[in-house]
C-alpha cells in the first residue's frame, strides 16, 4: 500500500513510518513539525525509494487536497495530534485546533479524494486514539469497545470529539473508517515531556524525579513497536466501522514504574553514590488526574490475531538502553518549549 501517515515525525508516527517502510509499503509522511516533531526520528528511512515527506498542517485543507492529489494514497493512518495532558491544561485551544478541527479537515479531504476515485472499497482511514477517552476506570474494571466515553482532561475530550467525528463520517458518508484506542505508549524516540523519558533524563542529570501525588495512579503500558504492529494490522485487516482497543496488558502504578526505571539505570549506569530512586520526589498532583486506565484488547486478539509481545520489563530495558546510547538525540531537544519544566498546574 501507499500510506499517508499524519504526524509521522512524532513519537508513534515515526515508529509507524519506519515499520511501514520496513514492510514494503510506500509512505507519505505529513507533519507540521511542531515542537514535539523531529525529522531525526525518520532519518533512517529518509532516502528510501518509497518515502516522501510533506510539511503541512492538517488544519490546512488546501494543502491536504494538494497532497492527496499528488500522492494518491491507498490508506490514511491518522496520528497527528497534540497529546500531552499537562500541556492541554495550560493551552487547550491548541488541542481543539489540531485534534478536533484538524481531524475534521483531514476527514473531509480524505472523503473528497475517496469520492473522486470512485469510492474504492479497499481504501481505509485509520483514526488513532487513546484509552483516556474512557476516563478513570474503577479498580478491577476494564475498558472495552463498548465502554461509554468519560473524558476528564482537555486532551482526552478533544480526542473523544475526533473519535466521534471519524465514526460519524463512516456512518453518514460511508468513508471506510477504522478507529483504535491504545494504552500508554513508551519506547525509543519519545519526546522528553512524557513520564518515562522525564524519569530517565532527570535521573541521568541528577535532578529530582517528579512523581505526581502519591504515585498510586495506574496505567497499562504498551511498547511503541508493539503498537505500530497493531496499527498496521488494523489498517490492513480491520473491518470498516469497527473499533479496536490496543493494550499492552502490562499494568502498574506510576511509582512502581519509576522504581523499575531507576533499578535499570542502577544496573546499566550506576551513580557514584546511592540509587537513582533517591531522586524520587512527590509533587502536587495534576488537576483532574485520572486514577487508573485499563484496556481490554480481546477484540483485536480474537478478530485480527494480534497481541503485545514485549513485556514491560523487556520494554523498559530496551528503552533505557536506547536513551543511554542516543544522548545526541535528546540533548538536541532539551531547549525546546516546555522541556524540563512542570506544566499543567493551572486548575
């Protein structure tokens, strides 16, 4: 296939680009190159014969129409989004613009292109979302594809809105849409504002490692390479109109996660004195912080034969090693807007 991937210079998007090229697909990478994007993420495939890059904002309908007409993709993998909850608390307008308005323009551009081509049944529009749209899950509970939405942050609310738009474009216009909702991703190339890279980089710098509240908030963790494998499986084999939950089945508390990372750093690059866990500092909690996310991936396992293969222990080992071995990558990003600062304290 020729796949148009939005947000392909970001964390998950670049992993999808690299994986799609490795599998023999052609890729059109559409990215606005905002603060969290980095073309170094796709440098390994930049010269591949099936790769093309287009710098464009998904809110720019004229640019989108041009890109569809020029590249004629067989499918869209929509990953472009503002994604950091803390930033959404401080700057919700940017999240509405990209996640809601941008998704609308992309859906409309894809629909016009699909109509012009005679509505081929093989075309797919894969809208990628998050488990955060389900809100906080009670202990022992789990979110599946039938769970009602209950978003609690500006980020999750805008992702919920875009999910509804994508499904409406399938129901109303017949656009062959599939939707996926994933649990927390981690792995190489993750921008240093999310929990795991913040822990690693603060630890290596000898700075305090911030843990919100008492660290009891629980998340299901999904290694990014497992996620993109699932995304391409859904794109290739998913049934239009269906939603697929993608989970790592690796749940733990934030404090447990931070302690696991510190233990790996202790093993791989010991401090001169003491443990990295000595740097853990409990800080004021995020406003409206959801207590727990837990996702049920039974449908994708039973219908499409996918299941996560990387355990949390193995994934953290691979991730910590990557950051240790790629200092030039993250050092170049430390001066970007908001990196190394506490965000999302307004409430």
